[in-house]
């Protein structure tokens, strides 16, 4: 029983770490001239230019759910 509880705790800590990393890390999608993540889209052509990526409704809902999941995980 103690081993099962320890396994559950390790699993929960791993999920929390992955949640924080996936929310904070930039550049989820990277190519030669383009990098995109949850918060911004960047182009690396002649000049480096970043714009906010919150123009889509589904992306705004993903951003909100990621923030809410971080808040509720901390609580």
C-alpha cells in the first residue's frame, strides 16, 4: 500500500512539472524562419518580429485553461 501511494505521489509531481514546463516554455513549433508557442508567433527573416498569438478563439481558450490548471494545481 505504501508503494502504491509513493507511485501516485511521484506521478502527480511529474505531471505538475510537465504542466509548468509546457505553460512556460517558448517555441513549441520551430522551423527555419518561424517559431510559435502558446503566447506569441515569431518570424526570424531579415528582422526578428514577434506578434501575440491570441487571435484565435480556440487558442485563447487553451491559454485560459493552461493558466487555470496551473492555479488549481498550486491550490
